[in-house]
C-alpha cells in the first residue's frame, strides 16, 4: 500500500484538516499520479458539508486533478512515467451497460464510480479525491493533458470544462448561432470561452452589470442584465441555445422566453429547490428544456484536446492546501474569479 498525505473532512461540521491514508499499489492496468494541482469545485463544499446527503467520512474531496505519472502497470499502453495526466469526476463504471458501451460512462446505468465520496468496485474501499499527494486510477479513466496548457489552470477543465463543453457539443453549438450563458462563475466563464471558440455569438446573461467588463474580456460579444425586464424583453425569441449555470433559485421562464423556435435551454447548475416551468414557456415555439452532466471519458479527452488547440484554460486563483477552508468560505460568497486551484506542493512542505 502507498501512504498518502491529504486534507480531509472528518464529519460535516469539521473544517478540512491534515489526514493520512493508503492508496493501493498500481495493478497491471493502473496509473499512479503525483498530484500537482487540484481544482476546488462547489460540489466539494456541498459534499464535505453533507449538504446533498449521503456523505461518506472521512472525506478527501477533489475531482479536478492534474499530476505527473510516476508509475504504470505492465499492461498500460496510453501513459508512461513523466507524462502530464488528469483525473476527473469518475474513476470507473460498469463498462458493460448501453451507456458505457457508447462512451457515456457519466450515465452508467449501474452507476459510475465517483473519484471521492464513493466506494470502489469492491463495495468496501472508500475512494478519496485530489486534495492529496498521489492517486492510483485505471488507465481507462485517466486523461492526457495537452502540453501547451498551464497544468494548474487546466485542472478545472476536468469538471467545469467538461460540464459546459458536453452540452455545447451535444446540441451542436457552432458558427452563426446565438448562445446565451446564464451566470458568470466557475461554470459560466468556461461556457463563454468554449462557445466562443466553437464560433458562436455569445451573450452573458447576468443579474447585474457588475461582471460586464469581465464577460467581455473573457470573449462575450454582449451582456444582458436580467434584473432589467425591459432589456430581457428586447431579446425575446432571439437565442438558439442557452446554457444555464446558476445554482441559486431563479425564474427559468424568463430565460425560456429568450429562445427562438426550436431553441434549447440546458441546465447545468443545480438549484436546491425545484424550478417552476410554465407549460406555455415551451409549447408555443417548440422549445426544449434539458439537463446535462459531465461528459464521458472520450468526450472529456476531446474537450481537453479542443482546449489545447484553442489555448483555453480556466481563470484561477492558486492557493495552498492550508488556505482551503478560507477558500470554502469565499466560495459560498462567490468571491473567486473564477476557480480556486490547490498547489499540492504546499502539502509536501
């Protein structure tokens, strides 16, 4: 077994604190990474504080992992020692259901195996995440990080990047389309960059104009202030696709009214309470309201390669592991532009 230093939550009320546990030795198909960087996703906070229920403790969060390969099993063909690689939200799946066979492991009908706050296939071992110095994962769930990308800023691509890329890709967003991105946070700012690189005309839809200059800097063509009802009304029926990244309660019907005939609104944010959808927000112009998760491994690699080609990374604030509890408090307040990333060198000091 491999002894590993980490930061963990011992229960839902305790701050993250130093913790030591053991990883398995690499098997024939495994890749061992020295973790260099790990992004801080809002879902880390939700799960460490058991806000979604069913949390497994002790918990080492983190599923936006970038590191250097240090060992590989003798059957591994895709990676070698020294390679830069990543691990996202999943470390396994059943691999035999219809979804897995189509490369859609995120929708595994048995249930994909999450990087942390989950049990491994043996049903006993508690998976631990990337707020740690090393991880061992089957090569089928390890991803290549393009060499031209800053590895720290690439880490959030493993969740925030693929969460926004997957719906844009699935609904074939491209040149000539008008795309709206609701919310400019960790997800929203990636949605802007990716949709723009796909050739779309991109508008950020934000509650206030506070982030207008940032939205334009990130590549948006325009900004709509949703609190201004007249401004919203002026854009009714003009969008082909809207990506809604907001996790707070909001009036979804106000955004559905912005869609053209046959337009799509896709939700990737996860509000705590149900959203009320009025039937006539959808019926008259054959509009669609859908949801989307992360992508499968093949699509995630495609997203990383796309980001490598276009030089896309997340806007980040690099922190030490000792700052993670303060980062959680700032995350609750929305005080980050636009993703915290932990430098795991700080764990080794």
